[in-house]
């Protein structure tokens, strides 16, 4: 997203144009008090936000009722400057909701920065905690569709970056990060796009003409449980949204579900 306040008009226009029912947002870069609710509400969307400052932040917008809101997962580690009690602040990087019986998480995984940076160890701890909790949740709720969606800041395979040699010694492609991503598959989550043969980049840096040169990365995913995956009828990467005025450096990843609500018989589409 890279700042919802900067791109709210473009996002709401896209929601209507593509007939999206549920939108997971990451990197909104604002507090709840600063979030531009009005344009979403005028378009018929309920919004829940988890934003603490001008960094990070996640949110959901939905035309269907939102229930069971959870900000952060219980084992999420903190990062930054400790308070007087020695407790590290927990960043706004995870938001869980239930929509029409499906449990959805909007996730903005820590970047990692450099391999020797404390943020890298924080990233791996954050991912391990999330995978552990999701494994427990799935065991306790085996029939409930679950999806983890958002910016994972990991390219799981060499072909998920434009030139693997350019990433030597850098984050996003290191083996520990890839192992952390693979842990989600080991607990039973499926990449809703790749499992259907859909490939393509989802992110292009603003610098060095990365998009015109198609020097991108695939770091945005929708990972679903078996009960979620069986509802999927289609999936797409909206590459064209990287074009135009003030685009985000990420593009929408959309999954189409055959999931009927009591008051809306359209198929929810989830980014």
C-alpha cells in the first residue's frame, strides 16, 4: 500500500472497478485516527484498522460484516526501544478478522533490513511465532477456512526476483527466511496463486526504473488452509495497478472465492 492517505482515491476506485468484497491492506502508515474512513464508507465498506504511528500498519475493508477482530497475534515479539519496564513495543503488523465464516489475517512481515541487523533476527522470530500460533489455531479449528495475506518480505524461490545474483548476501532471499516461509506450507497452508500456476512479480522498487525494466520481486502472497483453498475459484496478480498516477510499489493479489453470504450472493474477492 505504502501510505493509504496518499492513495485512498485510487484504492477506492479500484475496489469498485474490480467489484472487491474484502480488502486486506498493509503498510498503511497512519494511526486509526488518521485513517481516511469516509471514502471507504461512502463506497459501502466497513473498515477496521491497526495502526500505531506513521510506520507499518494494517487494515481490512469489507462490504460483508467483520467479526472477531484481533490486533496482533499473542506471541508477536516487540522491536525498538524498551519502556521503563524493559518491554519492547509491539508494532502494528498483524490484524485478524472473521468474514462470512473465514478467518483472515492481513500481515506486514518485518523487512529484516540487513542480514547482520537486529531487525533480521526479529523478522525470523516474528515469523516463527506466527507459524506456531496458526498451526495451533488450525488444529483447534480444522474446518474453518483460514488465509494469511499480505507482504511477507520474502522471495521463496530464485525466480521470484529478477536477478538472484543481485541479491547475494541480502535479505528476502536468505535460506533462514525461505525456511521460515516454508514453515507455513509445512503446517498445511497453500499458496493460492502458485498452486494454480499463476506466476509474476508483485513488487517493483520506485528507484532505477525497476518497473519499466520489469526488475521486480514476488513477495506478496495469499496462503490458505485446505478448507480455504477448496473455495478458491480463481486468482490474479493485478500488474497494471503499478502504472498510472501515484501507484503503490506493490500491486493487488486477488483471490476469488465461492463463498455465499446471507445477504450477498456475489463471490468475495480477497486481496
